[in-house]
């Protein structure tokens, strides 16, 4: 009877199983399995490459790229704001003050002078009218004088005083010679403006003394007169100055007229007696600015023209 040893056959089967497993492992190296494995690896590598890589210190650019952008974009902004916020310069109105004196210029006679701006200037007929109201208008030795200009002091300078008027006057006489210009006539007042006693007193006046005065390069002759006007209770004082220039005689007169201090009108009204020397000093300041510029001798040209004999008709 044959005995079957089951246990011996078992190792053989086990060994076969091992052999089969080894064969299966070797089957992995087949072309098909290798291709599948390669595709799987490529997909894994592709997926891993799409994932964001963490920043590294090598890939980060240096901070020099951000710094220029800040300098180019933010630097001009303060300059623009500064130009807009800068305040505009304020325009101050310059107030020019008028000079304290005014100038008068007569191109015909070449004479000019300066006077305070608050004084009243009169020329032409207005100056002639002012001069004609005086008892002694001019002091030329011969007629022919013409009033050019006059400057009167304002009454506000001496309020509540006995001052009637005070002015500086200029006259020109083109009919006198240089010798006649150095002389002064005895004052001959208008009888209609004086009382009988004043007329008699003026007739007894002697030739006034003559003195000299220098103004710049001009030498003037001067004299003074003073008389009372009883008809209207006034007293007048005058100073005359003569100089010969441009073939004519220039006369500068300083005149001050006041109400008599001893009259009843003055005592009743309570007027104060004005200081005549002070008033004359104001007028002398105007006289000190007088200038005479050279002009063409029109009078001499007219005289020469009229003195020529008439030309005889040609034959």
C-alpha cells in the first residue's frame, strides 16, 4: 500500500508560489508597465511644477527697484504743493506826497520863483487887480510897468489879527534903462484912496534911501516905504527891489497892510497886532528863490525896426 506524503508536496507548492511571485515582479519591467509608470511620473512632476514656489532670498530683487519709484513719484508732489501754497506778494499802494512848494515860471520874461503851496497865486488881470488896490502900486521912475504875478498869504496864517493883506508881487518895465532901473521914485499915491492929511504927508516925503541885496549872482537895489491910509483906517508898508536883466527892469515888491492899532474898530473887535517883521520874513523867503533866465530882447528889436527909415521906391 502506497503512502502519500502530503507534507513533502507542500514545500514544492510553496516554492512554486515564490517562483510565481518572482515572475510577477519581473513582469513589472515589461514595456507596458514601464510606460504606465513613466506617464504617472510625468503627471506627478507636472503637477508639482504648477504649485507656487516659496520665495527665496536669491529670487527676490534688491530693494533698489522700489527706491527709485518712491523718489520719482513722491519727490515732485511737495514742490507742486509748495508752489501752490506760496502766498502772492501784496501790492502796496505808494502814496506820493506833494512837495511843500510850487513853482511859477514866466517864459516871456524869463523869471521864475517858488512859493508855499498853500499860498494864493494870481497872474494876469487878477494880479493887476490886486496891485491896483494898493496906495502905491509900483515904484518905477517912469511909467510902463506891467504886473506879471502876485502871491498872497492866506488869512488863516494870522487869525484874529489886524492883518489886512500881505503879498509878493512882480512887475516888469521894458521902457527903462539900466540907470533908471537903479532909481526909485518918490511914492505918489492915488489921491482918491487917501485923505487930505495923507496926501499932504506923502507930498512931503523925501527920496527914500537905497540899499543893495544879493540873490545868487543878481545884485538888486532896494528901498522901503510906509504910510497910513486914513480913508479905511489902514497902514501899508512896502519893500521894493529892482534889477536890470534881459533889457528890462524887474521890480519885486513885498507889501503888508494892517488895520491901525489905535483905531476904534480894532480895539472894539479885540484884534491882535500882527508882527510885521515876521510877515515880511515869509515874503522874503519867496524873494530868495527868484531866478531870471536870458530871453530874446523883443523890445529892443521892435524899437530898432520902427526907427529905421522907410525905403524909397525903386526907380
